[in-house]
C-alpha cells in the first residue's frame, strides 16, 4: 500500500455519513434522471449513494465502490430497501467496468490519491459514450474562517497540508480538475462552484463548523503516528478549536468545485 492509501484510510464515518446528495453533491443531483446507470466511487457509508438511487429509481442501476469494508457494510444496510443499488469493496485504480455507466462520479475522493490522473482514466473507461464523468473536490489552501481560528488550529491546518503533500496528494486539486479532464480526452467541460459556506445563524452550523474538530480527532491521530505533531499538540488544538467554535466562530467557507466532462469518443 502506498503512503497516500495508508493516509486516506478513515475509521470515523461520522462526517461522511452526515452528507446527502442534495446538500453535498448538488451538481450531480441536477444531472440525475430516472433510469440512469451510475457508478459512485469512494461511496463511503452510502449517504450520497442513497440519494442517487432515489433519483434514478428502480428502473435505474447504481453501484457504489469503496476500499473500506466497514463502510461498505454500513452502505448495504442503509440501502437494503433499494435492490437496484449494490455495493462492492474495490480499488479506484482498478475499476472492473468498461463503458457501462451514464454517470461516473467521485466526490471528495481524488484529493486523497497520489495519482488522481490514473484514477480519472479509470473513471472515463467505466463511462458510456456520451456519459458524464464528474468529480467534486476541494482546494484546501483556499479555506477561510471569520474570525481566524486559534493559532494552534492554524498551525495544525498547515501541518495537515504538509502531511498530505508528503504523501503526494494534491491540496489544490479542485482547480486542476478541468485541465486534467481536458487532457484525458473529455469534452464539454463544465465547472460549477459548490463552496461549502456555513454561518452561525444556520441551523446546521454546529455540524459544518465542527468538521475540522473531527479531522483533529481522526486524521490528527494519524499525523501523530506519522511524526507530524505530538499528542500534546493534537490535544491542545482540539480543545482550543472547540472553545473557538462555541465562543467566536461566525463563518467558514470551504472552497469546493464540481467539474464534469462528457465522454464523446
């Protein structure tokens, strides 16, 4: 297993399980139609996949693939009432399908790969002629908070980017996807801003602003293991960030883009 694969492993499913198609993959929701065939790569616990299945209906077909067997088991339970959805443990670099799907999607997945170009080629291979390939991902350095979080969190965030960078992950992949798709032969490239903005007045503010507390609690443990910070530093940032959330946080904007292309040949 390469270093990126090791660091992409996530045991805590809380963040991904809280997502939904309509809120977390808005552009895909607009593209879906009844009867479509869809491949959802990096499907996690099936939270978004379930929404896809509802959109395409029983006359469609949906397959979710993830490398985490525990997530796949959770996804199967979540979607057990929809027999037109199936889930498989698999590797995005070795997709076992060719020319089968109207839409192939990967949401917040390519950012965790050391070779996203190879994964994109696999996605294209799995799509039908005239099918869509759509990727949703972040440019992490473009995140913004108002007011700025504690210095300990700012240091943690920069260390998190360095930890990812050492593994060969692209921290700015959102802004590179269009060129990647064009280079790989896709046509009709469309880029849609899907920035995730949360404000204290929002009902779900606590859920969204706490995403980085979850990163500290989960990825932070990996970063300690890999020698990028100490457990004392991880504990400090967790405590200070939680206090900032409760007392000061007003706005967070995570820079996110959906980029799609058509396979025309």
